[in-house]
């Protein structure tokens, strides 16, 4: 299949190469199409990937470089990635989660339509007789 149909606008797109199935050709066409919705989706995905990279930097393994402890479990990171996606897609304007014993994570859509990723931790130490 060298032609696919864009799922956003229905336009038939010439792929210049061959995909094995029509379904794959349609996905490739939707990714290549220049219509508004296809371009919008590509921009959204770029924004989501960038936000997820920031999440990895300040909560994942890279956090140690910033002097923070990485979140060891995969689940909270997956949740943060999902929040970033829903924020980019406009379902959520902001969300804060408390990671037990570690930190607070906040993801916000700014007024400039940017996804802000924040980490905060407060250290307190108390001794009592
Ligand atoms: Zn299209």
C-alpha cells in the first residue's frame, strides 16, 4: 500500500513508500497529512513528549543530577506522564500529587499554553522525648 487515507480529513495521501496493510498506510497518511487537525495532533504530541522528558528529568533517574531522589516505582511516573498528556489535550488544567515519603509533583497548563512541571519537597526533622 503506497496510499493511505488521513483519519482527520479523509484525504488520500501518497506515502512515497510501501506499508504492508491498509491500516498501517492510513496511520502513516494521518501522520504525514498537512491538514489542520493532523498538524495540530503532531504539535500536541511534540508538547506531550517534551513534558514527559521534563518529568523524567526531575522525577525519574535523571533527578539525581539535580540533587533529588528519583522516584523508584514506575507507577507514579506513568501517572505523571498521563497527567501531562491530559493537560496537553485540555482535559486538566492542573494536578498535584503527593508521592509518599518523597515529594509533591505539580503539573500545570500555564496561561502561555505551556506545560509546567514542578517538584517540591519540604524536609522537616523532629525529635521528641
Ligand atoms: Zn488530513
